[in-house]
């Protein structure tokens, strides 16, 4: 999917190609935009602020959430971000879903369910990559039904228990979990980008199933081969 922003007088030309569909038309655009030194500085500030944000996070100077809050506040103060529209960009439903799934994740761990499931997986006498594949497959199936964050929260305690039982490094499993939780291609409501093309493209759920199952399988197979090669299942080193 390609989103193209064009002037109003070019809309008809793009539509005549038959390859593009008008999604939104803005009739209140301000013509003759005038650039000023103050305006240019204001537009550069987000890039500078984001670079500082990354530097602070990667240098482990402060937590990511605290740095992000400071950045957004600073941009709102200087006027780069509309203070009245900040809260509208926060999806309360998604936050509640994530919070609920994190609680559910803790309950899986506290009840011992993660230990039971991990024991079943590790009882399989086979290569470690097969267990990696099974965990990734389960995560892929779950993420088709819930959000990617919720799927990761549900599988994470089970995965960590498996890693503990196997005595291997958790990095390849964590990377595989992140990839699998983000491969929701077979469900039109599985991810926001799916919904962006679902309506305007005139697709039906079966269209996503036809194309999405193959994409899910391709991603699952690809990272099940590449991740263990790039991050081998090394024995876990215990720190005293």
C-alpha cells in the first residue's frame, strides 16, 4: 500500500490511472505556504529532539518513558505539537487491552500455568530450534486474535520459563517473540495497517486469509531459520 499526498488539481489525474483511490480530501489546506526562519527552526526541533531522545535512551541515562514524556512536553511548549490534540492521539482502548493482558500474563506465571506449558514443550526431545518454532507458531496464532502487545504479554512468561528450563540464552527467543507478535496478516482487524486498506481497497476477510496465511507462514519459516543462525542458542551464563 502506498499513500500519496497530492495537490487538489492533480487528484483527477491520479484517479484516472485506476491504480489509486482517493481516501481523504483536505479542502482547508492553506495555499502559498510562507517559510520563515522561526518556522524552519520549529520544524527542525522535532528531529533534534528525537536525536537527543535516542542518545539519552541508548546511553542508558534515563528510562524510555521518561525521555519520551520530556520530549513531547518540550515540543508542546514550543508549539511544534498542538497541545489540544495530544490526548486525541492516545488510544485508551489499546492501553486498557495492554494493561489487561499484562495482568493476565502475571496470572499465567503466578498460577504455575507457564511452568506446566513450558514443561510440556521442553519434554519434547528434539532440537532447540523446534521448540523455538512451536513458540513462534503459537504467538503467530494468538496475534491474529488479539493485538501484538497482548500476544507478546501472554506468551512471554511461558517463553521465559522454557528458556530457563533449557538453560539457553533468551535473546533469540525474545527476538522471535517480537517478530511473531507483529505478523498479523490473515485478519483484517489484526493490525491498524490492515484496517487502512481493508475498507478503501474493497477487500473481504477471505482475501486476507488467502494472502495472509502465506505471509504468516513465510515470516514464520524465515525467522525460524535466520534468527537461530544470527543469535545461536548459547548456554545461559549465570552471573554470581
